């Protein structure tokens, strides 16, 4: 740290103000009909909170433990969204998951400087979080954080440098994110073009006509059977079914050997197509390519293709394309809440060239997907580098090295 800089505990130089939630019962529904902005973690979508999902009345403020933080100040998340730091554009009340951090003397501590410093220590707040389901940090910890305080003119100089640097980084990040999205859209548009502009000699058949088996599994918990460490029977859930690949990096689930597999149709064979049929990951599809004896739960549909009629790779590309999502939209089905039936898949129309042509189409898709993955890797690496650059600049700023 530079000579002449002081170090003080945050609680010495700032008021740390908590919040609360006005009653939401029917008798107090009018509390949420006011014009006072009331912020929660959900409103912390960018560095500046311009507006909030809910607005409350003056009476709601008086009748609850919420507090109104004056405009232009900083709020941080100390529960649920640990590490989030925002400025507020307007006077804003906060809930119990947030804290307002207000300088006691703005002649010695500038709010913009405080904002950037809190950004620099966000990782420490995240690391301190405790709680089995909801992570949070306690007030004494926040107040004990040590903030370096140079002169006001030095604070202003640092803020000017950070504002300029981060504006440039934000532009570069937005461009990289756009390029990443464009790369993915390029591949999706290729899939869409093939499956929606089918050739004249193509047939259209239902998936039920093209599969030897369409089924789903069930939860072993319903049968009093526990998950165990290996050895056991591998249990594949919707979490394991990624887009074109199985996701097994987390600890796989196994079930006890007493789980009866003899009469279960849902025991997997290598080459089976698996697609998620419940919730937000609906339609995510992969081929089972492992040698383990495995079963699926009720959130996964098993599609066993008749190889004389349908290439399993072709079906995987079809289900991972926008076509399934479009069908859901046409039928006004909410993806996040959908629970597709086996009958839905049995009746699903499939644009069908010959098996030989299916194989050629898969080869073309593989080439485009490989190129897309290369571009994605480049842009993701750039985003990672920009994130590291932000950390580096913040560290230098508050060590006195800018």
C-alpha cells in the first residue's frame, strides 16, 4: 500500500444498514401498491439498480424493518446473492438479504471509490458465506473488512481510471458474448434449415414407428432403495443428460444391487437416445455411450431406435434442434414446467430421409458443430481473460499500484 494511505474497518467509516420485507398477507396487500422502490437480490442485474420489481408504500416502510437507502449509495448482497454490489439510482428500500453501505463522511470516503473497493473484495464475502441451503455472511464480518483510504483526490483519480478501464472491458465483453451467441445461432440455423426444408423424397413418420422402445424410468426412492457409492447400478437422471453428451463430471449416482433390473424396460443399452422430459432442461438429448449397467429416472425418456429406419445420431441432432422447442411453443407448452408424456414422443413427427442420407447429414452436422465448438472455445477464453483482467486491475487499484 502507498505511503500516506490509511486502513480502517468498514464499520468505522460507513453505516451498514439492514433491510426487511413488509408483510405480504392479504390484509396488507396495499403495502405493495406504493411508489417507493424496494430492492431484492433479483433486482441486482447490473452495476446500477434503476428500478425494482416491487414498489411499496410509506406505511409499509413504517410497519416493517426495511430501510430506505438514499440515492447514489451502494447496496450489497449479504445473503442469497453473495458478492453482488450495486449502486442505486433512486432512493430505494431494501429487503433483509441486502445491506446499504453509506459513508459517514463523503469528504473522506467517496461513494464511487467505495463501490469499486467493494467489487474488489466481493470474493472475500463469497468465501465467508455459511449456511446449508442459503449462503450468508454476518454483520460483524462486513463491518470488520479493512478498506484502504487514500486522500479524496487520490480516490477520484483511481475511480476515473477504473471507470475508463471497465467501460472498455464491458464493450469487449459484450462483443465477445455477441460473437459467442452468433456462433451458437449459426449451428442452430443449420439444424433448422435441414429439418424444416426437407427434400421431396423424404418421408414423415412418427417416432413411435421408428423406435423399438419408448419408455421412461422411475425413482428408486419410491421402492425403498438407497443411492450408494460404486459398485451398484448407475442411475442416470436429467442432470446427466447434456446436449449431445452425458454429463458425468459430478459424482454419479448408483443404486443398491437389490434394485431389480430383470423386468425393467428402462435398463440402458449402449446407443440408446436419452432426452429430458421435465422442466427447464426439456429436450436436452444425448446418446448413452457407457458400458455400465444403468437405469434412468422418471425425468428421462429412453428412445431405442430401429437402426434399419433411424440413425440414433440423426435423432439426437433432431431433438437438440429448435424444432422440438418450436413444437412446444406451437402447442403453448411452457418449457420450464412441461412434463412430456411417452405418448407425445410416440406421436412426434420425424422428417425421414434414407438411413444412408441420415448418416451423410450427421457427418455434415458433425463438421459444423466442430467448427462452432472451436469458435465457442475462442470466445469463452476471451471472456475468461477479460474477467481475469478485471480482477487484476481492481487488485492493483487498492494496493496503490495504479
